[in-house]
């Protein structure tokens, strides 16, 4: 179900013509998990989005300054 959920969210995002990154994917899944139903992809619900978030790797803390 995780692959289905991520696939549905990615496809819905791609149809909007807006940029897609792992940050925007994670943000969209978080909104859905919190109950946001605006432009909700067919067959996806809050529980599925929360499960998908658990499988995505955590985003590393990246410093803009090296040294």
C-alpha cells in the first residue's frame, strides 16, 4: 500500500505542473496525514499517507556552510 500511496501522490503532483522533490512529496504526505483533503488523490487517505511517511527515509540535516 505504501508504493500505491506514494505513486498516487506523485502522479497527482506531476499533473499540476509544479516541481516535485522529496521535500514536496514529504510535505504533501504530511498534509494528507493531518487530514487535508484538498486535491486528495483518489484512493488515498490519512492513514495511508502516515504509513508512507514511515517508510520514507528521514531527510538529513544539511548545512549550507562547509568547513
